[in-house]
C-alpha cells in the first residue's frame, strides 16, 4: 500500500481574530500546521500535499521542502480543496489520507489505526473509504454519523442540516479519511455543489453508500480530533499537549514536580534525573543535561545546560552553562552568555555576550557584558563592566585568578592581568598588569605591588 497525505490548510481562520493565518498560530513551540505534518510524515510515501490559501507565503516558507503545495484560490469547501491536491499526488499512490492543519492533537498512533483498518480490508474491491469517528457530548460543530439498521454508515449529516433527533447523535465525524485513490480520482469531481455553493468531502460517503461501496470506521480518542476554531480552543488544546509533553519527559526519567504549573515546549530536550520545579517556562531549542535542578519559576529560552547545572528563579536567553554551573536566585543570562564549568553566579547578577571561565565566582548585583573572564576569577558584589560608551561596545578581559573588588567599575576596553586585584569601589580605566593591585577613582596601582609603574602608584597613562 502506497499512501499519500493531503493536509487542508487554506482557511482564513476568521474566528481567531488575528492577522496571523490560523494554521501558523503557535502551540507549544510549533505552529498548528507543523503538528499536522509531523503526524502524517511517518505514514506517507511521498511528501504530504498541503493545500494552502490565505497566508500561504508564510506556510510555504515555514514548511519548505518538507511538503508539496497546492493552492486553493477560492475557498469552496473541503471537497474542492482536495480536488486541488489531486494533480500533486503520484499516479502510483493507491491510498489517500486526508487530515486538517487545525487538528494539532491528532497523533500518528491514531492515524496508524485508521491506515491499518483500511489496509486490513483493502482486498475487498467494494471498499471505498475508511474514516475516523469519535463519540463525545461536545459536538464542536462536527457532522453526525447516521447508521443504517445493519450498523453500517449510511450518511454524514452536517450539524446545520440535522433534525432534532439527529442532533442527539453522539458519534461524530471529525473529517479524517483514508480513500481508495482510484475511486477518489473518479468521483471527487462529481461531488455536487451545496446550497452554500461549496463542495464537501462528506458527500463522498453518501455517494459510496449509494453505489453499494463499503465505508468502514475506526474510533479515535476524544482528545485527538479537537479542531481549533478560536483562541479558547487553542488554549484548551495546549492544556492537553502540555500534559502529553510532560508525561513524555517523566516517563523518560525527568522529575516534574507539578506538571500543571509548568510550560515545556515540544522542542525542549531534558535528560534523565533532572528536576523541574513548579512555574518553570522552557522554550525553543533548550537542552538540559542530567542531574540538573531548574526552578522554581525559571525561564529558559534556547538555552543549553550541561549536567549538574542549577538555575533558581533565573532567566536564560540563548545562553549556555557548562557542567556544574549555577545561577540565582534572580540571575539573568542574556544572549551570548556562557558560564564555564563550576561557575557560580549570585543573586540578581546579569551576564551578556560574555564567557566566565571554569570556577569563576560572580557576586550578587554584578553585571558582566562583552567580557572574557578567566578561570577562578572572583567578581565581588556590585562590580560591573562599563562596556558601552554611547556609540560603541568594547571588550573587557580579566585574567585567570584575578580578584575584582566589590563595586568595581571596569571601563572598557580594559584588561585585568592574571592574579591582579582591584580595590572596592575602584574605577579602572586602563589595563592592570599581572599580579598588580589597583584601587581608587580613577584607579592607581598600589606602590610596591607587581606592575607598579612609578613611585606615585598611578596606572601608566592616567
């Protein structure tokens, strides 16, 4: 059996009340259309055909060569949408799977079940369609499955056309189908126009029944076929996906203390024996190693943490922590920040576009920007690099084993030598040699210390 998948993604999504196409609304780190594509990719022999319309430039740019595309220039219903995709489907395909880009909860396992049902009965020449159905109290606008006295599907009745009795039917049609490809190619062009001037895939069921062809059904979990029509639905779907993602990590050995209060995007990787405390937000391409402690109430965006790291009440954005590094509480690693192995960064500290070497310690209320800090450096409380002069950003270099006193201002560009010291409250505007001690405003080299340039003790050039 050779399968091709068609994903319908052309609608406006007017009930989202947004400039963004509905299928591009993000859900746990991926747009809706990405969830739909990921569900069908393992099943399809060829790249899925995505039927696009409104906002198609954005959809095409995001999916790239993961999909082929067909344009639905006029939104004339689901039947018309699939009709636009047929020319893109290889003639050797014998099965066409149709899904929707606004059903992000649909899993590959559920689609596998539908495909397996179709495959098991494919030898029957009378088989035309296999379809998913769900049974639940909230119809969400889905059509009702009308069955005959023999229990077989007789028709699908759209909600707007239901009689009061039919409205009570709890078996619903979410619109996910496996079609006999040859039968679909022959009969889809013959689908009649509805009173609204549209062409519906559901009419193919009635056509198949009228021809004496078989329509078989597989039941789907209630959560899987939840359509997104507005932002309330989006939030409800996110709740379900958050639970699924958290369960996946917990089964893999991650401790999530309170899954209901955390937010972990599907793109995040977490290794075993790490603990995620309540209130954490983990987003993007974040990767967390083993035996880490994250939170409570930390936010990590595109951050990479090696084993045994600790971040408490911290914010990390496009930053990196090597093994055994720790930050917080209330620390901030901005873009380009890199804490080396075993680095400790204290309360209310901030690092931007800088590297702190192994074993360095950075006291509370300190700021390090555009700096290269050596190994085992001690940065006292309130010390800062003055890296911006209003026009340019300049670099500060601090050598191994240096000691930066509390409230020191390092006015870049400036270099502090290995083993050098600065006194508390110093304003350092020129380089300090190795093993020298500088203090004062402006800073001077202490007489008799290594690198003493003159008996008056001033740093050369002040």
